[in-house]
C-alpha cells in the first residue's frame, strides 16, 4: 500500500495555479454564459484527477475555488 500524501497540503505553486485557473474560468464564463443561454445550451468545467474537497491543510482545490466563485456571482 502506498502513502498518498499528495492532498495533505498544497504547494505555493499549486495555490497560484488554482487562483489563476479559477479567475480565468470565471472571466471566461461571464462571456460565454450569455451566448450559451441564447442557444439554450449549458457550459461545463471538467477537471480530471482532482479532488473537490479542501486539502488537509485547508487550502481549496481548483474545482472548489471555481464552484465557490460561481456561487458568489449568482
């Protein structure tokens, strides 16, 4: 059995990447959502190999940051 401590704490670079991805997605969504609604379509964000919950140290994962951002803008 392996000791998978990857999700115990996030690195500084992971935090920076998560912030960039979340901000980019939310900016992109603000432009795309009105166009999708006109066509009767939805948008989606799919992140493979990720965890939705926070890291063990309390840092938020990318999908969680995006979800919280969407909730705060609606």
